[in-house]
C-alpha cells in the first residue's frame, strides 16, 4: 500500500522468515520486491499479479532448495527474464566501541539516565 500511495507505483513486496523449531534460529529468510517500470501497461501488471498470486511463500521455496534466480524466474514466469548479476547477501556489523560511545554521548546525559532507569542498562 505504501508504494501505491507515496510513490504512486504498483509494487509487490513479499517477505518471509522461518525458524528452526529445535534451536529457534533462522532456518530460511528471503523476499521478493517487484516494481514495474513507470507507464507499464495494464497487461504487464495483470501478468505480474497473476504470477505472484499463485507463488508459494518465499521461505518455503528457499527451504525446498530453490536459488534466488530460480525464484525470480518462477515469480516472473510470464516474462522473459535475464539475470545480469547475482550477489551474496550478508549481515556485516561495522560497530566498534568508539562508535557506540559516540552514539551514547549524542543521546545526552538526561536521556541516558532515563534509559538506564527504565531498562536497567544503556
């Protein structure tokens, strides 16, 4: 809804996460974001909508061993697709003690006191 109201652009956003029942860790996570080019025809939008409507949840597809490009081809099965690049996604924290200290200092002494009173730590 956000993209239709703020950007006036039809979009598909489908995200999912599944957890391992034994250890509570993330077993699979993924998503699809499809945004047609401006002035896409109603026919194109209808094809996208039809494909997405029958698409299995992304996490289920990942759990079944499908790759990102395979999921894209499945999601856009009514179009000729061309994968131009595949990039591994990773979480990388660039945190450091100095950076955290700077963030805490920027909050201010009174706000830090309030956080500590409420949460027991900051």
